[in-house]
C-alpha cells in the first residue's frame, strides 16, 4: 500500500468536486481490482485524476468499471477528467469507444494536457 493512500471518500456526503490521483484513493499496485466508484461519494459531480503513471489497460479498467456502476454508485457524476501526465508516454490516450460509452451513460470523459 502506498504511503499516500487515504482510502475512500464515501463518508463525504456533500463532496461535489475532487482533483486527486489514483494512488491517494486506491492505493499502490493492484489498485485496478478496486472500484473508483466505491471510493467516491454518491454526491460527486466532477472528478479530475492527475499525476499518476498507469497503463492503458488500468485506465480502461477504471473507466469501464465506473461505467458499469455509475447509476447506482455515483449517479451525479457529470465529468471524469484525466490529465495528460496521468499516462505513460507510450499510451495513446484517445479512446472513442470509452468516450461514446461515457456519454451514453450520462457523463463526459475528458483527457487534457497537464495544467
């Protein structure tokens, strides 16, 4: 477990926006076995993930899992944003399938340059 790990934020029942990294919420290696949706409060509307280096497979796993439980776990989620520095340099970040599925599920998936 990474020393920066704080765990879930489910108890923060009025939290609407968060800007963090995956390690803080999900811990170190093997975090893809955990669900981002399980760690976020139902009230969350806007999530920005930054400053982590994970694989494309881990990224897809996080987003696909979120898609599968969005309506019951994070029904207010409108925006999931990943900053470009989030990805390993070799990862191609455009994923039309994920963007379409997110839009169909009711939130926007954005990959942007690190600010």
